[in-house]
C-alpha cells in the first residue's frame, strides 16, 4: 500500500511538473511557431516580388523591342515610298536620256540586283502589317548588342532590318550615281556637238546658265539632293536636245553617202576647156536617177534651170548658209518648200555644163563658196552623237 501510494504521489507530481512546464513554455513555443511561419511567408512573398519584377522587366523589353520594330518598319515603308516616287520620276527621264544618248543607254539591272530588290520588297510586305502610321528619322538605325550564344527573335528581326536598310541605301546610292553619270554624259555630248559646230563656223546657243553664281552654304536632305540631281539631268538633256536640233538642221551631212568624190573643191582643170578654173563645190560620182537629198533643214529659194548648173535647187539654212545641188535630171521641190535633213529634192542627172551623170554640191556662206568637206568632216565627227 505504501508503494502504491508512493507511485500515485510520484505520478501526480510528474503530471504537475509537466503541466506547469507546458503552461510556462506554451507562449514561447507559440511565438516560435508564429515567427517561423512569418519567416516562411516573408520568403514566399519576396520570391513572388522577384518573379513579378522579372516578368515586368521581360515585358518591358518586349514592348521596347516591339516599339523599335514598329519604328524601323515605319522607316522602311517611308523609304520604300520615296524609292517608288523616285522610280516614277526617273522612269521618263531615263527613257529620255536613252533616246538622247543612244551610245550610252542606262545600264540594265543585273540578276543579283533584281533578286535583292525582290527580297527587299518581300520583306517590306511582311513587315507592313506591323507598321504604325508615323514618320521617323532615318538616323535611328543601329544593330543590337547580342550576347555570345544568345540570339532572340528580336535580335534576328533587328539583323533583318539592318540588312534591308543596307539594301535600300545601296539602291538609293545607285540611283544617285546613275543620274550623275547620265548628267555628265549629256553635258559632254552637248559640248562636243557645240564645239564641232562652232569649229565649222556656226553660231550655237549652248543653253548654258550664267557662270557668276554664289551664296551661303545651306545643307539639304537626301530628298532635296535627289530632286536637284534630277533637275540637273533634265537641264543637261535640254541642252543636248538644243544642240542636236541645231546639228540636224545644219548642212553638215554628206549629200551622197557611200559614193566617191570625182572632183574636189578648189582650182582644177576645167573638164570642157582644159584650162585652170575654180570649182566651187564637190562632184560626187552618183548613178543617173539616184535621189538627191538635202544635207540640212531649210527653205527652198531656187528650183529650176540655172545656167551652167543646169537643173539646180538652192536651200537657205539660215545664218547666211545656203547649199546648192546641180546638174539634176529632175527637180522634186518648188520655191518656198520647207525641207529637213534627208528630204528628197530631185534626181541625179547631167544637165547644164556637165560631162556625165554626177551630183554637184556647194555650200555658201553669205554668198561665198566654202569647201563642203570641212562641214562634212564635222558631220562625220558628231554623227555618233546624233
């Protein structure tokens, strides 16, 4: 009984100690649990905040890339529009240049150039769907800094835009170079024709602007530069047309191309008397009945029998220059008729003071006969430019 009583007392004492300990330590245990739970929650919230920050950074980068892409697409579309406008302006003037400069036609595009242009157009068509309606500065082109081994879709798009931009700049540069080359060719051809005609004694209006020019330097953009270059080409072609018209009107062409000269200009033995006499023109050995053509544009002032010339046509070309075609078998024009270079004025014959069928051709300046070979030589010299 004593042992049992001692056991009960011991059990009660232990239970009391445990209860007392629990009551004493409960607040500390609860506080530690709460603190641990708070630390876990704080760590979770910090992780969530970090993830949100990362998502926001990625989203901001994507928006920035999208805005940059839209900006570059807008620029590409604007530059394509300018190239299209340039092509519309260049088309007619290049065709005009090709007609005026047959020896130097505009160069044809190579297969590589056409393929490159086709690739640019295709890329632009794909990009048009993303283009906002805005105008941007052409200076906003730069490639992205790509980390080693990391190439994103935005990086690939940026590289594509850079390649397209390079192609467009190459096309623009080629257009400017072509316009400058054609302008120089037209100026050179016009000067060569004018110099030759002036050497032959003709007064030529070169259509040149005044040389006394100046003013402050004011920079212009590429569009204004292109328009100025096209204007210069147009003026050069107008000058070339002016001097070509003068050359085609001047009597500087061979009246009987392909036929030999049987008697030159100057003193010779008269074919009938055998004594020295002045021959005021050139005789061409041309078959009877062949067509006689005017060597330049002008007005018929004589058409009929004229002494030793027999049947003769005289044409006034202006500026005191006249040409005569003698010994014809038939006259096909009348006084007052307007003729151009190559107009048929009659048929070769042997009328008048002649020993056989031939064409007698004279050139006179203010009534004085001059050597036609001088003018014919000039005509041959610039024939390739006409």
